[in-house]
C-alpha cells in the first residue's frame, strides 16, 4: 500500500544534514510517501487535488500536506492507488493464430485420411466449350441433394470431428467434379490433394457463404433454384471460383484453390475454350479474390483482357436491339444511392437518388408503352399517371435542380422521352372513340412543347458548362434535335397538324443558332481535328438545309410559332422569341444527295451514335 515503505527504502531519503524540519515530529507513513514520490515522475503518488489539476505534487514542511494544498489552505487528501488486475498467463510458445492453423491442418489431414479411394471416379463432366444455356432445362436435371443431417454453422474448422464423405449420397458428385478438374490439369500434373479433400458438405457450406457475400456485391449472383449439384454439373468453373473466394477463413486452402484455379484457366484458354461458365468464373475470381495477398498471382489487367476476349468471341459485347435496358431498377440500387447521398462525401452525391428515380421513370415509360399500341382510354390514363409522376419528381428535387444544371437537363430529357413515346403509339380504337383523334393531336403538340422546353433550357448554359457535358447529355441533345427535325420531315398526317403552319423548321433553325453560338469555339484557328462542338455545327447545318428544302418556305406568320385553336385564339408556342431569317438557298441538289446518304437516316436508331462519333 502506498504510504508504507520498507526500512531499506527509507534510509537513502533521510537528509544527511539535520534541519529543523527533519527534527519535527511527523507521522511516519505519509511523510515517507511524500518523500518517495518527490523523486518520481507522473502523478501516481500525488494527492487528489494535484491529480485533479494534473500538476506535480511536492511535499511541504508540514506533515501530510503538499505545497499546493498548504498554499491554498485546503485539506490534502492522500490518493490511494488501485492495483490493476493481473493479466492471464498465456502460452508464449504457441500464439493463438498458430494454434488455429494447426487445428485446421489436423482437420484437413483427418478428412484426407477418411476419404473414399480416389481411384473410384465418375465419368467426366460434359465439356464447357459450349454456352451453358444449351444444356437441358431444370426439368431434366437431377433432384437437389437432401439437407445435411448436422448443419455446420461457420467454417470447416468449427469442429475437430472428421467428416466421412462416404456417408453422404452426393459425395460422388464432388469426386466426379474434382476428377474432371484433374483430367484438365493432366498436362501440368495432378491436382493438389488438399483440394480433393473438400467434401460435398463443405462445398455446400462455401456456396451458402458466397450467397451471403454476393448480397454486398451483386456482381455475379447464383440463382436461388440452383443447388450445389447443379453448379457442379452445369457451372464447373463458376463453382471452382466460388469455392476459391468463399474459403477466406482458411489461408492454406484458399491459396491452394487460387493456384489450381489459375492453372485450369490457363489450360482452357490455351486450348481455345470459350464459354459463359469460364467468363463468370473469371469475373468472380477477379472481383473477390485478394490478389495483392499473393505474390505469384496473375495481374488483374491480364485477367480482364482474357474476359474481354471471351465476351467478344461469345458476342456478349453487342447490344440486343430487343432489350434496350441492361440494368433494371431495383430497391437495392435505390438504397445504395440513398446511403451515398446521406454520407455526402462529394457535393454531387445529393442528386444520386434523384437520378435513380429518373431512370426508374424512364423504365416505367418503356414498360408501359412496350407494345406501341393501346386503347385510347388506357393510353390517356397512363399518360396522365406518368406525367403526374414526373411532376412529383421535379417538385421534390426543385432545390437540387437549381444547383445542378445537369440534373435539370436529365429531367427535361425524361419529359421529352415520355411524350415522344406517347405520341408514337397507335390507338387501336381510334375510329370508335370520338376524342381519340384530338388526344393524339394533343400528344404531338405536347411532344413539340417538351422538345422546345428542353432545347430552350439547353441554350441557357454558359459556354464553359458545355465542356462538362457527358455522353448521356450529348445523346439526349442529339436525340431531341433529331426528334424536332423528324416532326418537320416524317410526321404522319393528322387532322389539325401542319408542320409548315407551326413553323417546326424555323424552330429547329432558331435553337440550332442559339446552341451553336453558345458552344465553345476552337482556340486554335489552324486546328484541323473536329471536336464535338464543330461536329454539332456541321451536322445540324446539313439538317437545317434539308428542313428548309423540304418545307420550301415557312409561312409568313411573323416571329412566333402560331397554332390556331378552336376558339379562334392564336397560341404562341415560343412566347414571341425573336427568330433569325432563313437564308434563301436553293438546296434541291444538296437535299437530294442528303436523302440518299444512308448514314443520314434520321429514322435509324443508330443515328445519334453516328452523330456523336462523326460517322455522319
């Protein structure tokens, strides 16, 4: 206890020269403690008041009182230190990690010792050189394996009892699987015996582990109806990759699986085998395996080049015309966007949920009018619903749209897309519904107004802001300009619709001049390479010439876009915007050459891409 010292500790601290203070009577215990703590650093022997103020406690001439307490004339309370509990003694010879590693090695040895003979193998699996979609459907597959009698909770190291693979009816599948892998590696040697020790129960446990992992990174997901046996039979390389990445709790096993997986991939690539199974296995291996932990691992760029080559040979890089949407909307995607917005690591993170909502709105438009033919009442109801949905998105993001011009750009592009699709649908009962023709005319007028609204907003950007437009923004701009020109050239006849009277060609000319004047100019006049801005000016100039020639002369209706209504009023579509005069150029021959050029087909779905790439 502090305050009590042994006689041999007291002797060196007794002053050699007697003084009045040393001869004064003092309590022995606290005086010795005060003298002992004078020569020590820290506050272990300080009184309570000095400890509180975190200062050095120096004993005074008065017994049991330090100098600070004596000066402050307060009671000096001795601090009684509490002893810390002793740490439990551990075995310094064998660390915990080393003991766990030894247990896993013992378990693997026990599994190898209790395995069935390796010579009993099933016939090899079917070749994976074909795309797995050519295999029989699930009705021709074997029944899924029965559940294991004793579920394993965490990992193969959870129990030291050996697993007898012969007691499970599906052990033959695992032996056949490893036998097939061993046959593939026959030119490089035999399969590592550590891998052959993985039983069917162990495989099922690793597959379940991977399903949990894929929830956090849904890159290559396993179908719920696919059992472990189905993967062994129809997705052997994907199964091999799943076993590799899911065995992270066993370092030796994962390193061995990784090494053998790379060998199998090397043999298959050298033999020219290409399949979706091999591609999926490589993608899982690249995405989940910790390559930086293995000094002998193949570089990621090399594996990605192999994946790109396989995808190109299988034709997976070509977009399907029947499926325009590759990644559908999901609640998980919306949740991720909300979490990123809440974290707010970057300023633009706040608009991520809004962009996802706009993408979901576009997907809703595609699914609603996928057939491009509908009854008039159903079409009108759906257009009202989608229009109200777009209004709610814009109202909820009004503040963000004022800060981010690109967000407003995307919102107006989605609005234009809605009425472009709605105006092109065919009403099956048009002849039987009296108001169907008027409804179609209103859709076309709404489409024209949405295009004008989008282009008017686009022309208000600063010249420097055009340099930050992305590919999607340019596609929206080109598609909108193309839609406006198609309304003037290729719009089907409709009662009440007259492109010449509405001056659609003049509207195109006006917005083209506005956008061309706002877009940046080349800094070097001698520059010969055509940038995206000069390309926009060149191609839209050809489109303008074709519109002028096709429509002849626009009607002399002044400087407004006039639409006569049934009430006799004249509605201005652009609210008296000043429009430039169209140059009187006789472009019959140029227009004829323009119409005969296949790359300038406005009705082609590839025209916006040709426009941006400069192939027009």
